[in-house]
C-alpha cells in the first residue's frame, strides 16, 4: 500500500526559497538517490529544480510547488512525509510517519 501526504512548514519553505534563491511559482522536486540518512538504508532524498511530469504527491507552500514523482513513490510506501525546520541546525528535517 502506497499512501503519502506531503507537508512542508512555512519556515521550511522559506528556507528552500533562500537556499535555492527562488521566487514564487517555482517547482522543487524531492527524488530518491543513493546516499545515507534516509528512511531506507542506502537511499536518501535529494531536492532540485524540475517540472512535474507524473506527480505522485505535492504541496504548494509560500508560492513553491514541492512535489514527488510517481517513479519515487516506492520510497514512501505506507508513510507520510513532513518537512520542518530543525530548531538546532536551522535546516530542513524530514519526518516519516
């Protein structure tokens, strides 16, 4: 079963706006890549500019369309993703629930 709710706090969205130097009406895609620190060993999430092709989940916050493509849905099997700004590091924190 693949269910996903993608939620991004306003503070996290503002962080992405600043770090990526983007304005409203931009698209940022979360994608699966090889790496550490993700919910599945050996994989993690990357983020980059992209235009939606076959969206699996999305969330429009502060003028930015954050999205995940269908081809990456397997990574979230049965989990929701919330992205918030970590109080200590002042960087995005990924919470899978």
